[in-house]
C-alpha cells in the first residue's frame, strides 16, 4: 500500500543526510594531520603536566585523531625563556608557563605578580578569567605568541635547608633561587634574602650542592621535583599566587583553519577547568606527602605576613610605576569586585 507523501519525505530526508554528511566532511577536511610539540619545565606528575596531558588528550579527541600533541616534560627542550623564544620563531607550537616568565616581552604581566595581592584562588580565577586577564593577552600576537587560558600553578612559598621561617628576620641572608624576573629578585632582596635567578632545570642540582639555600614554589612543585630530598623546611609565606598561561606560537596559530582554532580554544577552556580543580586537590595531597617524607612545614602568623607585606611595598610601588597607574588601579579594583561577588 502506498503511503501518500512517503516518496517526498524520503527524498527530503535523503537530501538532508547528504547535506549534513557533506558539511561534516567539509569540517573534517579543514582539520589537517599534525604532530605538535608541547614542552613544559615540570614533571608530568606535576599539575602543569596534568594540564598538558589533558590538553593533548582533548586535542586528539576533538580532531578525530588528526592532531597529536606530544608533551615534553621536565624541561627536556629547555627552560621557559628558551621555549618562549622558540615559539616566537615557530619551531615549538604550544606550551604552558607562568606569565611571570614573559615579562621581558610583555611587561604588563608584572601586575599579576604583585606580592600578597590575591587572598585566595577564587579571587585569582575571577580576575584572570575576566576583563583584566583578557586585556593582558591582547598584545601577545604582535610579539609572536597567542594566549589561550590561565591555569593553576599555586601559591609560592619559601623552602630552605637552614631554618624554618617564622618571622621576617629568618629570611635574612638566605640564598634563594627565583625565576628570571626582576620583580621576584627585588621582592626577595627586600625581604632580606639574597635572590639568585636561575632556570628551573638547574635548580635541583643547585639545591643539592648548596649553591643556593632554598627556593620558592608551591607544595606540588616541591613534591614533583623531589626538592624534599635536598630541603628540610617549608614555610608558608604564600607571597605570590602564580597562574600558568597556556599559549600557542603565532606562526603556528596562523597556519590553523577556523575549525582547528575552535578545537584548540574549546580544549583550552575544558582543560583549564579540569586542571584547576585537580591542581588544588594535588596541592593538599602534596603537603601531606612532604610531611610524611620528613619535611618540616610551618604556617606564619598573620602579623608576620603583614610585616613582610609592608617590607615589599616599595617593590610594588616600583613596578606599579612601570605598568602604569591605570593598570594597577584596575587590578585592585577587579580584586575588590571578586571579594564582594
């Protein structure tokens, strides 16, 4: 028995199927087979490595297996400065590092590292994902890089092999390794330490040989890098909150189709949300592990933190002048909004 309209309906459905298949094929055609490099300085077990691994998985999944990201962990392709330079040249496609590593090219990132600025991770998330965070990414393409999202590194605190830090005076004279960033150097020197800038891949050996007495990083970095083997004391100064910036080489980014760019952007946002959650869980577990391994961990009284904050005020003022009054005011205004949100 012939059903009226059946042939017409079948034809319409068939045409729709052909159109949808054609559109899917066209989209797939815009995704090329690619193998890209993603170096990071931390180990794969570190929150940075967890984020890199998740990003690589999502890129492969969203590209139907066409784009493969190979993660080079542990600084095997060099320190952050080397990697950033290689990305600008187009020989490395993507990476993740603290914005503080990029201030040589993008001085406005200094504002994110003003000591004792963020009271907690929630404030940092709101500010970084908001207008100020996006504004700081805008100048990057002109210098060969494309910022995608901010992830989690955590609060930096001081470890050392000499003594626990319970008051400001305990920092006096300690040789503390820090990153190649003038704000960090000035901050530690203002606190009474002797700041020693050094690439991260060289740090373990420097601690082991006594070239430096200590360093400053979150729990998770200390555990993943096994610094507890060469450091006895971890003091919760929590002087700077560090994010991690996931970014791409501009030369590589310009080679991507719109469909491929969307894959990277969507994967970046998914990775950010996952990595932040996992990083915070890992940080607490890392503290427990360090204690089990024999590291002495101490908190610092609020009044002593206040003394440290007061001591570094001239450093904040110096770098506020460099980034400009408007940007400095914008930072603190956005933090205040986050606190009342």
